[in-house]
């Protein structure tokens, strides 16, 4: 009898040990965009896919909002390993992969397929290999969301001349060079402060994807909306490389596929929502205007040689991207 009880106790202890060993892996995923923005929704979709497809073996702890800092600050935390994963705009890859500044140059990509093809290319893998090996940040997936447009407090003249306009830009070098090439006066303002900056005259305008800009009420402060479609906004889901390597090969495949599906999902969501967003802006008092972007494209193309000579990205990269 004692032997039987001892066996039961040992069996129970083994079961408890197995239970603890089988506890879910935790993935801390962070968002630094506005809540309910396309990037935030992409992250939520990614988290849902990971938990569903792993049957609960990977538990995603999602921290949304801007409580952990700006995107560059979050990228630093990700590199240090204090955070596991980050879903954000693809433009923030430039913090650790400088050649990805090409993503934020005007009129680089023809359409969404061009962007997707570039992200899947060996060229993109080459641009980000040092980020993986040295900064310990791995892109799980990247993709387009929608083209960026311009919001101005005052109308453009007939020539669509941006000369002298103070345009808000993010802390990304290519934006500074691009808007200088176009003739504007680029001014750095945090995304969450753009509405007030336009209302108070600190800047004359801003640019961004409509589906993200509407949550910040850009159209209320700057009701002249021009469909320049000058840069494709992009998204990316990145993960700390050491955290990624802690997962099994099967889990790594699951995370990668879930991220790819989330990137495709947010592109389709943004595309479907775009016209609805523009209608909402119209109802809010904005005037949506088509624009002949030829002069802007010519100015951007003319500036490529200068920024490549300055080392903003490697020489010949702009032409290389056109092949995809």
C-alpha cells in the first residue's frame, strides 16, 4: 500500500513538473502609435494569430500606446533585449539599418506590389543583415499600408509650389532631404503634437497616411488635403534576435508566417478604409484635392544623386530598387 501511495505521489510530482515545463512562452509586443491606428490594429491581429496558431503555447503580452517612448526609443529597448517585439512603421528601421532610408524617399515605388516585392528581395535582406547580427533586431515581416498625402493650412498656388512652406517631418533623415529637395522648410515635430503645431502656426502643414492622420485630426487643423501619394507608408514587425532564437524552429516559422499575414492584413485594411477615411475628412470640413505630382517627382528624382553622394544610402540603391 505504501508503495502504491509513493507511486501516486511521484506521479503527481512528475505531472506538476511537466505542467510547469509546458507553461506558455511569453512574447512582449509593443506599439508606439496611436491606439486604434492601423499599426495598432496590425499588432493586435498579429498577437491573435500567434496565440491561436500556437494553441496558447506562446502568450503575447501587448503594450499599446506611447507609454514606452517614441519609436526610436522603443527600437533601442528592443535592441537591448528589454522588449521582445515591436510593430511600427517601416520607416523606423532606419534607426539601425540606414540604407532603408530609401523607403522614405519620394516616388521610389510604383505601387503596393513593388513595395511587397522589395521587402521579399535578397536586396532587402542585405540591407538589414547588420541590424540582425549587430543590433539584434530581426524583421519578421514588412509591407505597404497606403500612400502618404499632404495636409496644408493654406491652399497651394496654381504651380503647386511648396517653397517656403514649413512642413512637419518625423525624425528620419530622408524626409529632411526630400522636403528640402521639393523646396519646403522641413520642421521636426512629434506625431502626437502635429495638430497643435498646425493650429498654432509652428508648421504650415504635414504629411502622412490618411488612415493614421485622421486619428490625430490633421484635417481639422489643415483642411487642404492634397493627394500627392509621394511616399508609400509601410509597416514592419520586428523581434529581438536573441528572443527569436529562443523559440523552436517550428515556433519561429509560426511567428514569421503570422507576421507576414498581419502585414498583408493591414495593407488590405488600409486600402479598404482609405475612401471611408477621406469621406470622413470631407464631412469634417476638409477639401480633398487631386494634384499633378510631376514637379514633385522630378524634384525628388533630381535629388537622388545628392543624397547618395552624401551617404544617406549606398550609391546605386535607388536604381537597384526600381528592378523589383
